[in-house]
C-alpha cells in the first residue's frame, strides 16, 4: 500500500485547519488576540462579537476555503478512497480546534466541519444550513444551532447512505459521528450556559476591555 498520499492528505488537512484566520485578523487589523475576549475562541462567531461584521466575513471566508481545499485535495488525490476524504474532513477540523501555529488554542470546528460536509455530500449541508437558519431566526443562539446540527448530521448521513450508498459510503457516516461528537464536546460550556439561560445571543457584543481591566464606574 502506498502511504504517501495518505500522509499528504492528513498533514495538509491539519496544517490548513491550523491557519488561525480569526486570530490573525484580530492581530493584524485590531491589535488584539480574539482569544482574550468573549468565548476565548478564534471562530467566526467570536470574531463577530469582538470585531464586527467585516472581520467575521473575512474569518468565515478563510475557514470555509481551508475546509473545502482539504477535502477537494483528498478527492483529487484519491477519488476512490472515501476514508481519505474523511481523513481530510476530520484533519481540518482538528487543526482548526487545536492549531499547531498558535499554541493549540483555536475554534470549535463548526464552520469547517459544515464546509467539509458541503464537499462530501451537499444535500446534507443544505439541510443543516436550513436547520441553522430556522434555529437562529427563532432563538438567536448560534451555539444551539451548531449543537443540534452536529447531532442531526449522523442521522442524515445514515439515511443518505441507505438511499444513495454510492454517493454516501459508510466512512462518511463515521465522519458525521466523529465530527459531530467533536463539535458537541467543544460546546460543553455553551451547553451549560444554555441550561442556565446565560448564553449570548447573536448580535450581542463581547467585552472589548483589556483582559484584567477594571470596569468603568457607572
């Protein structure tokens, strides 16, 4: 067995995932480390709360691009190896969550995982996107949409496998299980805040005061 393509896919996917776009945007344009604010994560949601819509759009585009590039590379190198496609999708999410370039402190893997899903089997991505839009519209909780989408993804992949096994092989179902578990685990603190009723809603800004600074008097 030739392991070279597998190594290329695995390493490249992790390195692509490790590109901390949200962190770099914060440092380059705002002079801050986004991990010092809000959820302490580098993902687009925390970038939005901390630095606004323009920064969030840039982080979103970069994160989607790196996920799509990873899975497209795997499909190009090994089109008949679904396990390689799964390796790329999981690798880019692991890199995003634990980036080697910035001390293994990254995001939660939601956006990159959904972008990878779009390449693996786009109808499921569309279904998850619609679910997320409905949840955001009704609740304005990004984390709730992310967790419910991650939980639903394995069910959708399993149903798609039985309906179109050639397009959705078993490894893709496993990807949904592993990727969904990573997303839910990364949202443990969000789940706790949702239960307590203290979770931030979409549109609520994070405190941009320097870490450790005293709050101004009322």
